[in-house]
C-alpha cells in the first residue's frame, strides 16, 4: 500500500522545524503603524515595529504572514509600548512624561525634518532604534519560556554605534520547572520489525 498524495502538495509550505530568530541587541526599525490602548489605569501608545535593515529586514512581517495562514485574527508580533502621561502632576506621571518625551526625541532625531505634531498616526513610516532583549513568560503549557522583545528605544545613530544587550527580565514568582512536556517512555513492542 502506498501513501496517496494529498491535494496541493507542491504548493504547501513545508514545516521543517527551523524558524528564524531575532538576535538580541540593537536593530534599526520602522514604525509600521500605531494605536492607543486604554486600560482602567491609563493609556498606552503601541508602536508596531519591523526590522528595517540588515539580514533580518522584514522579520515581523514574515512572522505575521506565517501566523495569519493558520490564525486569521493574529496580531502584529513586534510592538513597543509606551505609557501616555495622564498629566496629573504625580511623581509617577512625571516619570512617564520623561520616558514619552525620550521616545519622541529618538524618533525626531532618527528622522531629519520630522517634528512631533501630537498625531500618533504621523509616526507610521518613521525609523527608530530598537534594543531587543528577552523576558520570561508562562506559556499555555505552564512552563517558563523566553520572548524576544523591544525593551527600549534609542536613536538610529546610537544603534549604529552599538548598544549593550539588556539583561533578561525574569519572572518574580517563577514556577518550578516540570517534565510534563515529555510523556513517559512507551516500552510497548512495535507491531513490526524495522
């Protein structure tokens, strides 16, 4: 008995276990789009980023396109979130103002002739330097995993000069690792000889 060829075999994208990873450190990015997310504690400006130069150019676009094939409602995978100041005069808000202005200054310096006009949509297409590091998270399997994310932004020039790779952000209440991912060995004899 032979295996019957399934339809579109020649057009199906092969999954061979290999996937592209983004090395840690500085990258020149382009802002693909923006949105504002509102929470009960305040608002965040979300920048959708993609790598704009080098061998990993288009990294997040490729991830997005691949994921969208299986999950049409997939979200853009490369983002940077910046708190939007409430302008309430608190110490925390003053710190948020400094971080927000720092991000905007990095964008202005990285895009000669651009001046921030308080319209977040005007950031689309602008370059920015992203510093990528890793942070731990709990996966759906209950295990600790690492995600590579843009942890802070810099000017394009500072990325070109080189930046230090940030330390991995670890979970505060890290669960103990388990071996539940690997089932116990099955010693049942095979129904045929190899």
